[in-house]
C-alpha cells in the first residue's frame, strides 16, 4: 500500500460523479462476457479498503476492472483531497494517459475490500488492438473522460497567471495543445489567490506559476520545464497514439451530443513529444 492518500475531509467533493444516466459512455458498465475477455489478459487480485493501487505521477499505470467493491479516483492537492469519481462493479479505471503510458493524473484507491482485474500497459494495448468491441467501448470512455476533465478544469496542474500576461497565454496554449487538464487561477479576478501565493512562497513578480501535482512549483516556466514536470517527453506508445487519434475522429463524426463533448480534444491529442 502507498502511504499519504488517506482522506482528510469528512465529506470530500465528488468532482465527476459516476452516478450518471444509464448509457453514459464515459462510464460504461461491462457485461460478464466482456469482463471475462479482459480477465483472460490480466490477473485477478484482492484489494483492501484504503489500499492505493496507483499513485498520481506514476508511469505506465495499471488498468483495473472492478469485480466487487469500488475504486475511488482521488486528487490530493495541498493536503486537500478531492474525490474525482467512484468506479463500481463492472466499471473500469483510466483515461487517455493509461493508454498512452504517460504519467497518471490521479491516484486510484480501493474504497472498500473487494476484487479487481489488473492489466499492465502492454496487456491493455493488446486488448485495444485485438478486440474490436472492447476497443470501441474503452477508447470512447477514455476520450470522453479526458474531455470532461478539460471542460471542468480538473487535473494535476494549477496555473496561476493573469489575463494581461503573454506568458500566461503561452502556457495555457501549450497545455491545451497537449490535451492536459488544468485548473486556472487568475491573479486579477480570483479571491484567495494571495493565500495560495503565500503558501507556496510565490511573489507576484514570479507569475505565471505552474504547480505540478502540488509538489513542484515552476516560476514562469518554459514549455520544456512543463514537459519535464508532467512527463510529456517520456517514451509513449506510438501505435496506440494512432489508435487514439482514430477514435477521436469517430467520436467527432458521431451523434451531435457526443461530438460536442469530444470536440474539446479532437485534433489536439498528444504526440510522441510535447507539442510546443
């Protein structure tokens, strides 16, 4: 078990609740036959309540199918925990980064004792490449989840800047081109911003500032600095990026409601290196 992700809040916020309407393709529930096909590629494992299966920032994070119990997707920022979503039996973990091999945006923790099916990155890629039914379900879910994170401003990055700063605009464009979700705090508009500056010992003259995973503070960083912090230039699966691009086009041409949701990321998917 990985330490340091125990909840400090009695009632943490649920940012993207999975109590979605039936048929929500961002949070599909697999049937028994589909779960069995995934199980043939991975391994079943028992989990205990509070056990952390993936820590934010981990490379090549595992993919999980919930068999029993539930998994919590959580973000820990400055000692405050946000519960992003809860995955119940039949549901799966992950978004685009689990497929590309980039660093995990959030941590995954067992909310209660139960059982999951675990696949490593290579095993997940094998399913995507060989099982057309599961490939469509998973790719669609991963893309729609990323689109919702971007639209909601939920991620592992906080950008503190100003609308009057060209450098702030540069960083916003860089993160957007690389389809990376982030929270933006405007120095001129957001109340309480001075408290955050004081907490991280940031002077106003050092704006814009990027805070990565509440651990690394980058003052007026270059695009390369941000890439290094977020792992944009870590080796990723080229073939899988092609599949991700393909499914982004499928979503774009799909029914209008789903196309509107996916448009945020269509045409701006991560390549083998960060888009400068």
